[in-house]
């Protein structure tokens, strides 16, 4: 089948992964086209620079040239004119994860990083360690590692390092994306309930991870967080080797002697002392997974530490966007209560003694629901002041399923935390300009653009002397 393909069309080409893979397919000699509703920078510039034609909107006419293969993106659903045309005319189609498997991963040594939290940072750190070691790995990451400058790269290296997402593959394939990635080494950082729009309960997520684990070959390796009770039952397998990492003594990869500093973290593995320029306990666990994987793949401890020393982090992960009027603005992708809690804990270490604001935009399919009603209180109350933006697209949910903002505010105030629920980014900016003061740290939690709130805050803090 693969030998018959000359032209490929991407429906939903504007996504980071879709655009990156489209460019890689073009580099391999395929004629590539794509369509999307709204392609914006940086991917619009990326595609334009590579002269990949992008058709605006979705229409059956975009398939008039009868491409040999159509890649249907994860965000595309039934009713999309191009998806309907593909099915009606029986064109050959594929999901992005399947395309990756057949064209880029098969035959390579695939290192797959999974888990509810820390996937992007761990994958970025692992890819950088391999890059620093001169191994020139291919990688696909759901973020932008600053050392690598891009979220995806496809090389001739035998190594392929990929962030494995448990979200579903496509409207025609409801399996998790990561089941397509042919894992030789699989990392599972942790496991919690998330993605309430597709997983009814924690047990369903555990089943997805069980299916993923079943794909690891007997000459592969499963590296898993041995401290996570939600993973314990999944690790009782015999078809492949298992190594547990964590902070507790029963783990084969056991970190001791933790030292958490404002600008770095240290830990001991046996007689080797490691240091990472990342803050907080969660990042120590991420680094543990990377050390265990890199060692398994033949890299030495000095090479690993040398790469750690030069790691610059990932955009939108506890990312200091700037300081104005003496107030520091931090951007963080966190949208799960655990991620929010761990980031706030780490910020306490990074900025000791400073007043900490948490500004949260509930826009993910899970945090718009009431499944984390109490957990959000427990996470956000670790800040000194809390602001929550109006819940996105609340009208799309049944009333009984919605996160209750009034109750959230009430519970935070009962915990002794000043909290405000405000309609939009501009209202939040005005609130902070009136109430923030020099030396405050404002951390914005959102998995979207949040109407450019970071830049607006820095501009106004710079113009208006804080009280």
C-alpha cells in the first residue's frame, strides 16, 4: 500500500503535530496539501516557508485532485465536508498516529513517554539528552523544548522519542493515540483521572494504559512510577521487564537525598549525585525517568548530567514571561488539579517568601466539569490569592455536570483565601492592577491563549505603579 502513495492531504493541517508531519512527508518526496479553518502563527508561517498549500475551510472540492492518502486529524468529526467525501468516495484515509507508525516509527527504536502529568517536560528532557549525546533523535513533543527549538523533527537516527497521549486517535478510532507508537521503552510518569469527555472513570484510563503496556515487546522495558497507587496493579506483568522509579525505597530506581532549591533540584541515585535546572519534586520524578531510560539505552551518567546542566526547559511550563512594576508573571499550561498543585508547590520553592497569585482559566473538557470540584479547591488554595476566569463553553454541558463557580469561590474563601470569579482576561487584568503589589508572583494557568493575558498584565504593571 505504501508504495502506491504519491500525494497526501491533511484535514486539519494547522495543528503543531499535523503541520510538522506534513512537512516531513514533503521532505520524503510526497506531494502534500492541507486544509483547516484557521491556521495561525507559528504553524501558518511554518507551512508557508515550506510552500505547503493550505486551503481555507473544509470543502469536498479540496479533494478534487483525489489524493492517494488522506490524513484525518483528531479534531475532525463526522459532518466535516471533507471527511464525509473521503468516506463517500472510499478514498484511502488514516489517522495521524497511524501515519507516524507506518512512515516514521516502524523499524526505529521507539521511546514513548506517557502519564497524566509531566509528559512534555520528560519527553523534552529525554530528547535533549539524546541530542546532546550526538544521537540526533527523531522526536515529536506536545510543546516547544527551548534547547531544540521545535516540537517535532524527523531524522535518519534509529531513535524516535515521542510524547504518548492517552486521548483518542480519531473519530473512526477511539483507541488512545499511544497504542500506535510501537514502544520499545515505555515511561509512565503517573496516572490520574482526566479527559472526562472520553473516559467515564479512572478504571477506563487504567484499561487504556493496560492496552499500551501489552504492546511492549519482551526485549523492551517498562519504566513506571512505583510510588503511584493507580499504577500498581498494571505493573504486575511478566511479558517484559519492569523497573519502578520514585522517591520510596522499594523502587529499583530510587532517588534519595532530595534538595529542592529556587533554581535547581538535586537527588542521589546510588553513589551518583544528579542536578537538574528545574524546580520541584515533580521534576525530580521526571528526571528520574529520563536517567533510567538513558542508562538503559547505553548513555553514561556524565553525559546525562552534562545534558541536564544545559537544559533550558519547555515553553509554557512554569515559564517566567517577564517582570514589570516589581511583579513577576509566570505562564503555566497546568489545567489538572494535580498539575496546578505541584506547580504552586514548586513556585513556593522558586520564589520563597513572596505573595503568590493563581489565575486559572477552566477550559479543558475535564475542568469545566464538576469532577474536580473539591480537588480544584485543594490545589488553588496553595496560592495566597486566587482568580478564576469565567468557565468556557459552560452552556455545552448539562447543568448537573458543570463546575460550580459559586461553590468554588465559597470554598476557597472558607479556606481563608481571597478569591474572585471574573468574566474575562481584561477584567482579571484590572483586578490584578488594583490589587497586586511589588514582589508578587502571578502564575497564569491555562491550556489556551487566554486572550494574551500575560502580555496585558506585563504592560499594565509597567504602566501603573502597583499599590
